């Protein structure tokens, strides 16, 4: 088999697997949004503070998903492994 | 499909490398020009701003923007560091407009790691400069916080901050650029005018303004954490 084709195919597979990182971030963001909805239900007057706190927490949780996305983007568009074939 | 930062015109040679003007530089200059023109217009009009219960709509808009950013700086960093709101207004405006650049057909400058990393490094130096100049010895004591053993972990945590701050913004915007680019390449020409609008709304406007907001608020929170002592 052509080694380049093998590396390209495996890179595509790895890119797909790397995006599995978004599962945890999605679950975490959903949990945060649910808790924020509970808090707003309990204290409707604190809506602004709760919303901004929730958005900041979600952004921090999202970072892990972004790392996975970046790994898959690098594997697809700027593959470092192809130079070693 | 090529989503990378294109080299547009060669600028000069540096050793064996040619330095190009890239998409990012062109976009950055356009956005800087827009912001400078807006600032000059506001400055010229500000002479005629009056203290009145019913200001005209332009004055109202400008005051709303400046006051909400001052309010945000004050609530996130405290009264003493509130003047930093002016700096963060500039950062927020630049990131917001460059995230919106996708709507006008440019490549957003924030889809380049160089732009976001330089903003994050600004924040990084601001955090530690303010921390050392305002708190002195207590700033260094923070690194030994629970125990001396945690010193390397605390230092790595500080280095990771600008990295996560820059990668968050970069990854969000680059993801939007790539998804929209693939959609535009897949659609027939006539459909390109209608279908991507919803995705433009989400990736450019919603995610763009959210990320600009989050970048400024997280920077402010980090500065507060290091530069404002807890006893105050």
C-alpha cells in the first residue's frame, strides 16, 4: 500500500475521533444551562448575574472541545505526519 | 478548498524567507481604519454633547456603550481598576468587528492564532504587571498557595491561561470559517444567497459577540484574581 494513502486515511480517522472531545463539553454545558435555569426559577431577580456567570463557565468548559476541534483541523488541513512519509 | 491564511502580496525579504501581506493583515488594517474613523467621528461629535434629560439618539448610543463597559469593568475588577475599562472597550470593539468580518466576505483576523495570541499575551502581561505593582510580595506568595509543592503546578497554570484564552477565540472563529466555507463550496450558486444566512447568524453574530464578551470578561476576572487582594 502507498504509505501516503495510509497516513492520509488514518489522519482522517483520527480527526473524526478527536472530535469525540465535544461530547463531554456538550454534556457539561447542558448541565450548566439546566442549573442556571433552576437558579433563575428560584431567584428571577438575579437573572443578569446568573446569565453572565453561566456564559463564562460554559466558555471555560468549551475550551476542551475547542482543543479537540483544533487537533482535527490540524490533522485535516495542516497534517504534520505527511512530511515524515 | 483552502481555509488557510493566504499570502496576498510580497512585502520584503528576511533572510531566505519572503514576508507577505496576508489576509489577516489586510483585515486588521481595514478594521483598524473603521475603528479609527468611528473614534474620530465620536470625538468630533462629543464636543456638542449636552447634559440633558433627553439626549439625541447618537449621544444616547455612545453613552450607553461607554457606560456599560465602565460598569462591566467596575463590577468585575472593582473601583480602583475601573479605568482599565477603556482598554477593554478597545479590545472588545476590535474582536467584535473582526468576528463580524465574515459577514462582509473577509476572513476574520481572529481566525488567525497570531491575532488572538497577541491579545491574550497583552492580558497576560497586564495581569502580572498589575499583580506585582499593586500587591508586591503577596503576589509571589500566591504561587505557594496551598503548599510549596504546588509551585510548579501554579506556574504551569499561569502559562496555560493565555494559551487557553487565545485558543478559545481562535478555535471558535476558525470552526465557523471552515463550516461556512465547506457549506459555500457544497451549495449550488443560486442557493448560496439564502441558505447560509442562518449559519452566518449563529457563527458570526451569536458566537462572535459571545466570544468577544467572554474574552473581555475572562481577562477582567483574571486581573481581579491576581491584582486585587481579597481583604479589600
